[in-house]
C-alpha cells in the first residue's frame, strides 16, 4: 500500500478521496490555489501545499506544480479526482516518469478513449453496439454531406475530441449542414484544440445510462450495475440514480457484459464508466468511456456496499479485486442531487458568496458529500458545486421519500442554491414514475405554469411548486433567527482568529501536527456545526 497520496483536486471530491486515505491508513496531501486557502479540503488534509493563483490554468491544471509538490512531499501516488486533469494522459505520463503511481488507467487507455472515433472503433471491434454513423474523423464538408446522406437525417455532428456536448450540432436536413459544420468545427477547435468532427445518427429522447466498471491489473474486470443519468441540463447532470427505472436483469447483464468486453479490448484498468444511450425500445448503444471516478459514484456505492475510491487505490497499488462478478449484489435504490450555489430562478446564474448558516440533513439512508462550512466563501473561480446529497432506500419509492425529507431538512443561507428546484422535481408525477429522458429537464423547465397534459403535474411553479414553496418558507422563517445568531458567532470567530492568519502559514512548509489539530479544533467550533 502507498504511504502518501497527493490529491490533485479541490472541494467535495478532494475530501471524498481524503476520507478513503484515512480509512486505508495512507497519508493525504492537499494542494490549493489562492482562492482555496481556507477551503475544507485544505483543513482536513495531513499536509497542504499552495500551487498558485486562483485561475485553474495557473494552479489545478499545472502538471509541473503538482509533480513538484508530489516530489517535495514524498508522495508515492496521485489521485486526480474528476474534472481538471483527471482525463489528461499527460498527467498520467508525468507521474510514470516521476515514479509516482497515477490512480487511474494507463495514459494509452485514456488517449484511446479521449478520441471518440477511436473509442467507437474499439467498441465495434469488441462487438459492442454503437450508434449508427461513421468511425473515422471526416475530412471536410463535401465528405460530411455524403456521409450524412448515407447515415440518414437527422444526424448529429460530434467533435472527435469531444464529450460533454461541446462541438455537437443537430442537423435535420442537408440545407443546415454547412452552417452546422462550421459552428461545430470552430467550437471544437476552441474547446479542445481539435476541429475534427464525425457523424452519428440522431436518437430522439434517449436515456443516458452508464455502467460502472472496475478492472484490476491482473485481468479481472467487473461491472457494478448502472446509473440512470438522464436528468441533465445543458449536458450537466442534475439528478442521478441507481438502478435505472427501466432496467431489468437481462438488460443489465447485456450492458454490463458489453462494458466489460470493451474494457478488456482496450486494456483498461482501474475504475471507469461506459456510457450508453438507451432508446424507448430499450436498445442500447455505446456512447463513450469516462476514464475517471465520476461525480455520481456514491449512488453505485450505496446499492453495492462498495467503496469505489478505496478500491481505486487498492487496484493502483497492484492488489487483485477482492471479489468476482457473482459476488456483486445490488440492494435497494439510491438517488443523488447535485447541490449548486446557483439561482434556478435567474437562469441558473452562479451564486458565489459567503455561507452564513447551514443545516445538514441526516438520518436513515442519507449521505451528504460536500466541501463547505459556514463562514466559508464559495469562490467565483470554479464550478459552484457545493456537494451531493444521496438518499438510499429499500426501493425507489423509499429512496425518493427520503430525498424529499432530506431536502426539507437542508438549509443554507448567504448564497442561493438549487435545493428548491430539487424539491419541485421530486414532487413531479412524471419524475416519480421514472418517465425521464435526456431532454426531460429542459422541457420540464420550459413547461408553462398550468400545463398538465399527459396527466402529470409537470409544472415547476404551480401545483408541484406549492409543496416546495411551503417548506422553503418554513425553512426561511426558522432561518432568519438562526442567521442572526450564526452571523454573530461567525463575526466573533473571525475576530478571534483572523480569517487569513489561519491559513497564512500554509504557504511554505507542510503543517505540523499540532497546527493541524488546532485547525481541526477550530473547525469543530465553527458556527452551525
Ligand atoms: C447523442 C444524442 C442523441 N443521439 N448521440 C450529449 C453529450 C454527449 N456525451 C452525447 N450526447 C448526446 N449524444 C446521438 N447519436 C443525445 C445526446 C444528448 C445527451 C446525452 C446524454 C445526456 C444528456 C443529453 C442531452 C442532450 C443530448
């Protein structure tokens, strides 16, 4: 086992990794940008090192600085988390060159999956169904026109280097192709430095269902069931759940075995996610592979009883998987809400600021993975994800009921959050029936206030909205009293300690143990805790 792991990330995922390190008895080294001096992941770590100014280009995306810290702190492994450099083969290569184990797949596997056309070729070679279309980058508009006709409209132009919907354009007929080609190509160049595009047949309202896999370095590969991730907004997942409401044992086995075949063909190791689109007739099509731990991994942990981060570390350390496929049993149902500092009533505008008060939900079946505390200021520089609320239940109904209950308990002041949006979605009849697809949330958000066609309480702000509004008001009344007390406590706390001096010494040397204990004690005393 490793002695010390560098956590090359921030926020809730840095804390999630840190917790795994603690349970494994492995040292946890944090890095932080200037904006993150006072962040929770820094306070909880054994050691913390500054890596530069707030913009991620100058800190969390700097491979040279990360490797420098890894060497200075004498780390023998590095966990990249998700986002930032998590799927960058250059980081994996730099680790290899420095004799530091990268906790993830090999650089070559990341590279292959990074090219969406290469991944499609791999899937076809492995006998995994792919969306109809091409598997080579397209030379130019002339060729594209021919290939679009061959595929049959509507088609999607997609970026070879893509993912996350960037450089993607829907083309419903020949006439739209030239403009769409130019737009998609320049967007791809902008986002990925690679303008190349390919074509897929457009599937209408598919579900997005992904399979979690684990592969050790001894040829053992397992699948850990699926996650239903269809509730998205602008290619950002909002709610995830496991299992998928449309899944049954035969389909799960077929998709799971397809994912394992693909991983085997690609020489894949460590944790990975194979994404599929599933149409209304429950045909599944390979989409892409995510070569990282994913934000939504806790719903899989909840129904499998496994700790994916600890397993990632063990696999990277060369240990064989401690179980086989037949041992993987799925139990109950889990759902996750991504809590953001953003304002759903103002076009989801980010709402950074200082958290004044916060009440965390708990009780049966509830898990909160977050990275914030009262008195802390959500930085403007990064994705304003506050954390994830996960509810588990014996069945989907109980999981949803627990999530509704936990959302009522959850309360934050000082910033706006999307918690109210979740209360409204969880009150929707269609959602409750699991009748969701990749355009469901966009359509739901656009639904006029009184629309109740197809017998569903679709409206975000009318019928379904009332229940949500009531609990928000209740929380608000209680909150104003709490706020006054907590604001006073926060001010006292800051006057006693001085917000900058707390972290002021973190700059040059790893923290000594007594200082860390002091920090923890401060944290324990922090208002609202
Ligand atoms: C598609 C599709 C329909 N047909 N491909 C969006 C992000 C990228 N990872 C793939 N995406 C899609 N690819 C074909 N051939 C619809 C989407 C899509 C989508 C996929 C997953 C989750 C949410 C989505 C929202 C809109 C479109």
